């Protein structure tokens, strides 16, 4: 429970979240003490806002999901071609998600994979809608129905984040690589997918 000036408490909370994200990206094992020191507050202040490290990470994940949902919506807005909508939304999401790569790995330990899936349900539903249009129009080809395909896309993105975290894929290449991989996964010819991603990434 926080006390004192509400606006000051809000400012402290925002500062703690910003610093916590930076510290966790730098050191995934950063403790609440380290985060408090980096934020310039006492440990009690951090615990006043977040009763545990897991609660802090969970709140950061909520912010990440909001940012991903906004990027996904902005990327596909006003785009009629399903292939372009997928490519644009993945490139937009990756710009945001790249900042949260380590956080996703941490969250899988503390929030649980199911918790992340639950948070991403609206993004997955929007993705399934784009995939359904593409399948209906013959732009995409898959033996999977749209909702199942949206799950596959989501898991592929998580896997690519892990590949970057593990040093298997350079971060600078990951966005275009993700878009290209997901387009190929829905049956867009590799040459068309490469051309589209190159145009949008250029």
C-alpha cells in the first residue's frame, strides 16, 4: 500500500517500471534491491508498489502486451492485402517486441506461458481475422484453420525471440526474418514474401 501524494506515488511507480525494464534487460537476474538502487528509491518503496519480483515482472508484461497490441493494430490498419497486413504487423510488432525479448523469457518463468497467452488473446484474435481473409482469398494456403494458425504464428515469434536471446539470430535481422518466416509459413511464395518484406523494411 502506497501513501503520500498520489501524483508522486504514480511518478515513482512509472519510474520503477522504466528502471526495472532497463535493469532486467541488462541483467535478467536483477534483484528488487538492485532495481530500487537504480531507481533512486528505498527498497520499501518498490515493495509498496509491487509485493514481489513476480508482480513487478507481471506488470511489465502487461505493458509489453499493450505495446504489442497497439503496434499490431497500427501495422495492419488500412491495409487490404492480407500478405502485406501480416508483413507490416510483424515488422511493427518486432520493433516493440525487440525491447521486451528478455522480459518474455523471464515472464515464462514467473507469469507462466498460459498467463502470456491469456494476455495476448486480443492480438491473436486480430491475427486470426487477417489470416482468415488471406485463406478465403487464396493469398494464404494452410491445412490449419485461422485460429490454430494464429497460435502457430505466436509461438514462432516467441521462438525467434529466444533465438535472438541465445545469440542464434542477430537482433538487427530479426524483424524482417520474422516477417519472411511467417509469410512463408502461410504459403506465400518465398520470392513474393522476400520482395514484400524488402520493400517494407527498406
